[in-house]
C-alpha cells in the first residue's frame, strides 16, 4: 500500500517521474536515480515498493530480496562507472519510507564516508540555495546512465 504525500510513494505511483525512469524492480524493491537536482553521477535510490517506515517491519520476502537487490545495484554501478567505492546507507529522517542511498565515490575523491557526505551536502546546498549549476548532472547523461544500468547483466 502506498501513502499519499510520501515522496517515495509518489515516485512509485508515477505521480512524480524518476530521472531516466526505472532502472530495476522486483516484487519488493524499486531502483531509480535520485530526484533533481541530480548533483552526483550515479546516485541511486533503492526503495521498498510499499509504504513502510521501519526495517523491523519488512516481510521475510522483502528482507530476503534486499541483499541481492543492493548487490545487483552495486555490481551494475561498479561495472558502468568504475568508482573507487560504493556507499550504501539508509537514514529515513527526511523521507521516512524505507529507502537506501547508493553513492558511487569517484576515484579522485578522498576516501571516507564523512568526505562523501560533506561533498554531497555542499553540492546540494550550493545548487538548491545559491543556484550554482557546477555539479548538476545533465538529464541526457542521467538517461544514458540509466539505459546502461538497465541493460547490465546484474539486472537480467
């Protein structure tokens, strides 16, 4: 069941389009790109296909399919973008719907979760609040990446 007013539910229902469209989905999970402005190439979201706010409330089937879905997503991103590292995290404070950020760290970026989060926060804030366009990933580039990921053997 989807919840009216939830950003993830709006995407799942089609009310809010995903940049480039759906990359992959199975019975429980949906993989797509982060919502605009996209300031990080390859920043993906893995979200549960029903509204649920606590991992402890996942069904056994949802739990069983989460690991493989994250692994497939990371495998495809790894092969397509060749990042130095891929971070997977879930906070659920802003958007309460269960979802996971999948962030590929480029080789030229210093290692460490704190570095990645600082870069993401800075890029997002400077883009949203000051209108800087330096880090915006063009829509055509997102669409090309989505096609490559959709066609990756990990999702076949």
